[in-house]
C-alpha cells in the first residue's frame, strides 16, 4: 500500500516507465537467497535493488555491487530546478549508493494496557522495572544511530545493558512485534519503526507511538547498482526518490526529518536527532551489529 503511490508518481513523472512492479523483500533470509541465486548463475530479475546492511559484506565479497556509473554528487548539481536539493548526507562516500528514505525509531505501547499516567515518554521508561518482562524487542539492531553518534554512544551502551537486564522478550520481525503489542501480548515495544506503527494506528490499532529524545533516524532504503540492475533506471529512481518524491515518502512515514512542513519534521522538533548515514551503516555491518548482539547475550557471538 505504501509502495503503490510512489510507483504511480514515478510513472507520471517519467511516462517512458510503463509498468513498474514492486516486490517487498522483508527478511534478510530472502536477500541471502537472492545472493545465492546470483552466485549460482541465476541473477534476480530485478532492475532496482535495495539490500539491508547486514549483507553488504557478503554482497560486496561476491562482486554483486558495482560503483554507480555517474557520481551522485555531480548528478545532484544538475537536478531540475523544481526538485529539492540532494542532501550530501545521503551519498555513500565510496560512490555505490544513496539513501532514499528516513527510518525513525521510537516506542509503541498498548493504550489499553498502559494507564495514561504511566505512558512512556523517553528511553528511560524502557528500563523501568515496572515493565519487566512486558517489553518486546527485535534483536536485529534498529537503534544503531544512537550507538554511532558520539553524543549518545556512551549513554546508549549503558542503556542497552540495563534494557537487556529488564527481562525483555526478543522476537524477530517489526510487524509481528507490533501486532503482539496491539493484541495485548506485550505492553511496550521499544525501538520500533515509525513507518510500521503509524499505518496500524491509522487503521485503529489501540497503540500510541512515542518519539523519544534523542530521536534515532536511519537513512535507509539504499539503492545499489548490482550486477543485475539497470544502472540508469536505478540512479534515476534513487535520485528522484531522495529529492522530488520526499512529500510522498513523508505520507508513508518514511521522510527525512529535516524537510520543513513534513509530519516527521514536526515529530522531531526540539529533539536531538541522531542520524545513521551511509558510513554508520557500514560500521553497523562490520562492527555495531556484533557489539549489539554481545550486550544482548545472543548465542554464537564472540
């Protein structure tokens, strides 16, 4: 539902794109399967590809990533005059991709289970013993922006340790965890996606989304040029999505918080926003994911 308006607007702006098709690959396992097919000589029939950062080293090691033929910094200087500027923070320093959406994280709670006077307002509420055993958390890292930012890093590592000690329940899957909160199985979900929680709330789920301070934002949906991509199409779609289409992205709760007049800008107002950009995502794949797993005590992590 969120992808359809973006594809329709892209087709309207570029009529030579006649039949855009969108497939949401939600799990790392699906992306691993794509890589295995590529290595077996059966490249995916996908023109524009986004890959989660956990798999960047594996894709890069297999030679699946190609450097973008045209520099995004140079392309950003020649955009149509009625397009917003391309923010340099979105551009990969090595020239392989740009980020096209903002992934804001926060807290969701069930308003039928949590009294108004006990409603969480900030991250410290997630380590309150009152919620011991009543919080669900996705062990796939979502708060890397706080882990990376020098102003929040020391505080976050202490918070994560205390959070893990609060008998949180680990379960993979943002949407599934939100459904558990909406159904009353858990009271809180700390570290959830704004983009997943708000559509459910709009449809009547008995939840509230809280944007704490500091507010972590991943610069996500990185568009890569892969061995099976159409490079020109990929770069056009990436540039358009990161600039001209941001009003549509904001409507699907995936906009950048620094764009005035947007919903996410109003949500972030007055808060310290920690941003995980391209270099932060690389550190996530190489360093931060393991650090996060060690603190949580996940098995198989040295």
